[in-house]
């Protein structure tokens, strides 16, 4: 079983992850939430596996958390979790990870 993060801004892209990648994703998002600033700083990346169109998820800290999904087939698509919504985002992410099978 896997979980999916999707961004839809007229064009869509998604990043799927399984339980082994979930802690790395939580750690990146937690660090990004803690390192808020007025400019964007890359916190880290995770590369998707087990798919034919491999995507990369970049997580940055700034005035919120920026998630960028890049793949070979679709241009980079970004979304920002505003600072006011970071706690809610963390809760939703942990819930999704908690529902993944080992």
C-alpha cells in the first residue's frame, strides 16, 4: 500500500510513497515547519520508487512549507502550505502515514 501527495494547479502531478519513505518525508516536513523565514531554503528531497514515471519531491522552508513535485513527463508543480496551516498539514501527513501497512 502507498500514500499519495498530489498537487493540482491546472496541471497535476503526484508523488507516491510507501512506509519506508514515510519517516523521511515526515522529518523533512517537520524540519521545514521549524525553519520558517522570509525566503525559501531547500530542506531536502525524496525520490519516488516503484513507478515508471519517477518523481522527485522537494521540500523547502520559508514563509510556509513549499512542496515541489518534478517528473520527466510533467513540468515542476509547486504548492505552498501557509505557515498558519503547518500544524494541520503535519496532522494530515501523520494520519496518512499511520494508515500505511508495514
